């Protein structure tokens, strides 16, 4: 779709919890008897094998979960780290704590550690959609676009209302100009209450591609109501008004505002062309 600026969106969520118990290994030994000699040499007794006993798994208490939930709600990284590690010392496979700690490390660019923790959480709770959503985010950060798409799809297979996966998968589809798929998954994100301007912008692009101009216009108005100087929304909305709706004066008004705040990167010539088209339409 020409003259449309795509914005990729990334989201982070935390999950629930589960636990598992480690198995303890056991060993067996054979006893050999000697019958050929009348006098058998007495064997030295074997030293007892000392094994590391399995640690009992102590489920996190409600107060510990409350502490972690409060830290996540407040977006306090230090408190998230403290609460998650405290839970994991007692319950090493606690899914919610593993997920929270993984995204703590993601924010610091420790992607390999983040993936390790997420994969451990997935092994403990393979049917938790948000774990795959967060794994997809890490894969995108490491340039593994195809794997990220698979992870987002897996999240939606588990829970077709998973807003985070829908938002990010929709952004990828819009970037690839696969507007049919983009519209479907972004509709899911929108219905789940996502109102992030990047998601609304991408949703409006997909709707415009399917000639649902009125809905697209409403979305751009929503974005600009909250942020009147959103460059991407101003540019895309002006494009919609001039190229598709023939509302040249309204388009010019947006273009003038866009020229004042500065357009998105690499759109200067496109804005000039859009302005000329709008002026020609008024003659």
C-alpha cells in the first residue's frame, strides 16, 4: 500500500505459575562370588554413595504472589527481580516467576538468558499463551522473524484472544503488506481492549487496504485525540483523506500541522506530493 508508514509494536506480559518436583536417581550394584579358590580374599566394602537429595518444592505463598503482582503492576524492575527470585528459590519451576524474571532480563538485552527462562517456563506450562508471545518478542529482537511468527501463532492457537501476540503478529503482517491476515489479528487485539497508538495505526492501515475507510478514519481520530502531534497518524490520516476520501481541505489542514511538527523519517517528498494533490483537488 503506497504512502503508508508502518509501525512495529512490541509488548511484554507476565504469566501464571506452576511447579514440578525433581526426580532422585538411584543406583544398583552386582555382587560377585568367588568359588574357584578355597580361600577367598575379602573385598573391601564400598564407600556409600552420597547423592544430592531432591529439594522439596514449596509453592509460593499468596503474599509472595501479591508482592510479584504489585511489582509488575508498578513496572518496578528492581522489585520484580527481587520478588521473582525469592519465589524461584523455593519453587524453581514457578511459571509466573520465570516469566517475570525472563522479561526483566529482556529489558537489559540479555536475550539468551531470557530465552532460557522462557523455555523453562514453557516446559513447565506448555499451554500458557503469553509465554509464547514473549518468546516471539525475544526472537524478533534477535532477528529471527520466521520463528517469531511461529511463536505468535502458537500463542493464538492456545488462546485466540491473546492480545499481545495478535498485536505483534499484526504489525509483522502489515509490514509484509499481508493486509488480510493483519486485519484479522489486529481486530482481535482491538476487541481485547488494546489501544496503543502503534496498534491502532497498523489496524487503520489494514482497514484502508480493504477500503473500510470510515473505520480507519475513526481510528486515526482516536490516536490524534490522545496525541495531536503523532507524526505517523497525521501522515497516514492525511493520505487517507486526500488519496481515498477526496477530503482535500481536511487533508491540507493535517499536512500543514504535519509540516509544523515534522513528518516521519523519509516522508518529506511524499508530503510535498500529497500537498500538491490536495491543492489540485481544491481547484
